[in-house]
C-alpha cells in the first residue's frame, strides 16, 4: 500500500480525535491532506502604507502606537478595545472585539508589524482583529502563508502544522502522473514540487502555475477515462442497425405542429446514429418545453419500424404515465402496442406485461425504476431512453441498456447544462442540444418581491383561479424549522387552506408521502379538482398541467438558479399568460443578483451558465449521483481554457492506441483506474 493511502490519524501529531474532526472535511487519507487546497493566502512579504490600503484588503503595515489602548463596553457581552496608530502616510485605529487581554501588549511610542483587513468609514481608517508583533528592524514574516477551510476543533495553525508534517513525511511518495512529453510541452515541474507550491508558494506566479498544472492533470485523467469508456462502447459494442424508415417523414408531416430547426437537427443526428452498426450513446438536452419528448417518440417509432422494441424510463410514476399517454395518443390507430410498467401495479397486471414483453408482443414500454428490475426481460430491445437523467445514477442508465444486446441509448434532460460541464458529466455520451423553443410559446413573466407583497400576491392568485386557472406554491421545507427562518409547506398549507383560500380547493404535496399518495394528488391537480397545490420541490420534474398559470416560490433565496428555472417551467404550458413570483427574503448582493437574472431571462442555458458561475460546479450539479468522480483542484468556470487543452490532449492520446501498453503512460493509467474504481466498472486499463 502506498504511503499516500495511510490514514490521517498516523500523521505525527494527529491521532484518533483529530482524525475524526478531519473526516468532517472529507480528509481521511494522507493523499486527501496533500490535495486539500487552501481557501486563501496571506501575503506578508511587503509592508504597505495605511493611506494606500484598499477597503477589505488584508495587508501588512508598520505602525507606531500613538496612545494607550481604550476599552469600552457598549452592551453586555461586548467589549471593544481600540488603539490609535500611525505610519508616515496616515492615522488609523486598531480595533478588537472581546480581546481585552491584548491591552497590555500595545505600548505607546513603540513600533509594531500589523496584519489585518482594512476598513474605511466616517470614523477614518480602522483595522479589525489584526495580528501584530513588535517591529525588530526587519520583516521576518513567513511570506505567503495558507489559510484553510476549517471545522470545529481544528484551528488554521493546527491545519498548517498537519499539512507541513504530512509533506515532510509523505511528499516523497508522490509520483509524476503526466508522461514526459506532455510535461515538457507545457513546462510542468515535478508533481511533488507543484503540491509544495500549492501550500507554500514562492510567489503568486508560482502558485498559479502549480495550481494550473494540477488542474490540467486532474482534467486530463478524467477526460481520458471518459473518452476511453466512450471509445470502448463504440468499438466493442456492435449495436443494432436501425436505418431511418421511409414512414418517419410521413409521421412527422402528420404532426399537429412543425418541428423547430433545432429539433430537426437533433433528430437528424439521432437517425444517423441509429443507422450505424455501432451502439448509440447520446445525451439530448433542452430547456423545459423545447420538445424533447416528440424526438424520443420518433426515435422509438423508428426502432419499432426496424423490428425492435423500445423502452423509456422516467424517475416518477406520474411522469412515466404522462409519457405513456403521449405515446398512446401518437400511435393511435397504428399497429404498435405500448405498455406501462411501475412498482404500483398489481402483481397480476405486472406479470402479464412482463410475459408479453419477453415474448415480443409489446413494442414500446414506458415505466419507472421497475424497468431495471431483474425480472424484466426483453425480446429484442433496440432503443433505451432515460428521461430526466439527473434523477438516475450512471449505473441505473447502464442497467437499462444491459437489458438488450447493446441497444442504442438516448439520455434526455430538461436541466440545461453548460456544454463544458456536460462534457465532464456526460463525457461518455455524444451531446445534442435543442436550443430553440417552439413558436408561439408565451414567455413567463417573472417578478421578484419581498414579504410585504404577500396580500397582493394572494389576491392575484384568487383572481386567476376565478378566471379558471390553477397555481403552484413552492416552499423550501416540509415542516417548520427552529434553525431556519423560512416558511414550511405544512405551515403554509394549514394557514392558506383555513383562511386566505378557504373558498378554493388547496392540496399539499411533499417528498415524505409515498409514491401512490404523490401521484394521486398530482392527478387531482391535473384534472382540475385542486386549485392550489402547495408543495416542496418534488414538483420540479413533474406532470404537464397546461391550465396552471402561476408559480409562487416562497423563500426563493433558498433555491439555486437552475432549480428556480425548473420550477418556473411547471407553468406556461398552455395558451394562458403565466407568471412566476419569487418571494426573496434576503438582502444580500448575491441573492439580489440571482433574482435579477431570473427576471431578465427565460433562457435555461444562460441561467445555468450564471448558476455555475455563482455557485460553482459542486453545488450547481451534485456529480456524485452521476457516478462521475469529484474534482479536487479544477474549477470548471475558472479553468475553461485548461479544460479545452486537457480535452485536446486526451483526444490525441486516445486516438493513439499505444498508450494502453506504453510504460510512459503507466502512471496515468493507474490514476484513471483509481479515479473510476468506485464509480463505474467499464474502464479497466492494465
């Protein structure tokens, strides 16, 4: 076992107690510690002048104490220590809160080195909670020092010591991963030196270079693994050739609407794939209402015309039923048998469907997770479609395709993902984008308000209901929380049902209900027996209710931009002007910016780009559920150019099959296997 796999508790000075605390930060092995990037750095190399300091910047200053420190107690539990200081450029106040023990350490007339964050206001220049030490005639500060993300019981001083000890004991175990030709091409240094520079950089420039090198390596290993998987699928899995049938064009001509140019382009890509001998693995992503479902229907029709069966898997029974109804309607009066399968069917109905499916009497089957159960067997599965892929893991998608002999695979999602991120999350798939909405679709009017508008909002909802419309009201929590000042779905349901909307039908929907209860309520809402549906985000991906024209989102500040956009997409599906009202109770700059973005555009791709910028990839899209490894160094917004370079190199390497056996690439092969070992079992590079 490599020393890098050693438990953190065996690092000198750590032990079981600190190891337990470090685990809260995801730090369990020595390697985790070495790759734990500082969240910030303190640069104490240069002494600045007070007059030149910028607001909120941390800098090092050499000052003289002008007067004795003063201590005030404005209220119980708060003690403020202040001392006036000066340098050759300005006068300032050093301020500490509840640290009066420092009082005797600051002597009038003496010089000190002070490091802290500068504040400028009507009181002049202040430096809050600064570090200081007596000036001894020269700057003996440590230069650029790391500041780490911490957890309870671990100080930055302790974390710095742990990192330094880990590097002293184990850095020699770090091996170069990149082959020599790539390292020379990009002027990369030894990997162990790059890790050292990440924690203790010689200069800001050496820090950037080291971080970029490690980000490049991480993205290259990830891309190589995904491209290898994609290439393996394409070369080793001979799919079923299903050329575009002559009836397809006639079917499209008979539709009640004309396909958009974007739909035609994506359909052309799918038909070209289906006609090949190799297996298709394609992601179709498009905004809410862009028309992905009809593309899936046409692809399934082509599979059936080629003598094959098709399957479509959706994350919820209500969504699966909706697809089933769409297929039944599309193939009305045609000799195509469509069936439905879910966990809630009776044993008798389920067994009949399974029997007919295995015998080949069912052409198209739609269902939930029930489709990937062991008992489900196909006669000749040619096409497997997964809808709302982000609700399934990679393994579930692969399990469905394993029901046939390398059937073509289409993955559909209404969550618009920036293309760069899609290349990471779905690197084993070809990507098609429907980036155009059908003509005549009305834009949803979006308003961001605060709680003071509540009464007007409810009057507006009542007016819409009286005109025959329906409304969604979404809350971030199911029940009341003592820790969070947000309204819960249960609390709001009781209040609105018994007072504000007591003359309307109000229903409650949340994730703790069983699937049968949830589906029953959604059917009631769809059939207009419920006027107002109060819900949590379980309706984010849900049934099509054309009559719903209002989406009211409480505590909108608690949701991500992409999620707000998905929720907004639940309305605007009929011929009525629809409205999305965001009740934002936060006054932060970030929250205001997010509300501004929602009001300024209905374009899901633009929103997802902004969401990724504001929140970062980890929060934006939890990669764990996709079976794709987490990134430790790279940032997909900041490192777009590095990602492009890594992808270019990865394509070049994969196209040269000798890398599979070349000793120069042995470390990179080990890294790929290690990265993917717990994720997918398709990538094995010996």
